[in-house]
């Protein structure tokens, strides 16, 4: 048995190619302002004898964190800060740097050279597990280890290092979860931005 198709009324419609991108609904431009503005409204004018504040440039901060959260870079107009998670740098409850840690610290040293800076701050932090005294000691040992590696990579006696261990002070995340504690266990390297 053969199947047959019947075409009624002639040709099937042909779709025309539209090369112009479509505009999402509700975003079409309009000729009128969305809100009526009264130029004589007293709230839009300075009070009698009032002056504007001095203009100032606000500091812009850019934060880039890798997908795993192991490394974060913050750039402002004044400083560059690298924060490396302790698990990337050290074994559990250790201040001994691993091979991967040395490579990451080497990359930070290259950025310090590029900025031609003379002051580098290296600060260690822990989570709030264990005693506060132990966290203070461990965070300082870890900051010292990162500073020593940086000093070797930089080989520049003109650079002054400020090294501190803050223990559980200054958490950047919630210490009630392991994910938060992981972010808090970190070493931060900060230096002034001196080049473009």
C-alpha cells in the first residue's frame, strides 16, 4: 500500500532569513523618560549657602578567585594582595612548603618584581579549630616559610618584609563550616602597586 500526500493550495510557506538580532521584549527604546523630572523641585537644588564636597577618586577593588577557591588576587589602586589557601601551601598542621606551593610563590615573586616594590607584607591566618595560641604560632611559622621562599626568589636586599601571624583573627569566611574554615586558613602576600 502506498502512502500519498496531498498538498492543497499550492506552495508551502518559505521562512525568510532575518539577519537583524531580535530585541528582548520590554527593552525597546522609547522617546520619553521613564520618570517625569521637575527641574524646579527644591530637593534637586543645593540649599542656600550649601556647597558640594571636594571631588575624590574612589579606590576600585578587583577580586579574582580561582574556581577551586585555592587562590585569590585582589587589586586596588594602591595594593596587590594574593591569598593562598593553606592546603595548597602546606600539609595539615605543618609549615613545610610543598613543590606546588613553591611554584605559586614563584609566580607571586614575578609580580612583585614587575611592580618594583620595596615593601612586602606576608600575613598568616588559621581557622578557629584548636587553641588560639597554637593558631598564632602556626600562622607565624607559615608566614615565615612563605617569606623565606619569596626572599630566595626575589634575591633583592632592598625589599623589606613585614611578617606576622594573626592566628584565627580576621576571618574572611564563616568558621562554622569546613568550606569557611578552609578559606580562613591562608597566607596573604600584599605589596604596593607601583607600576601600571
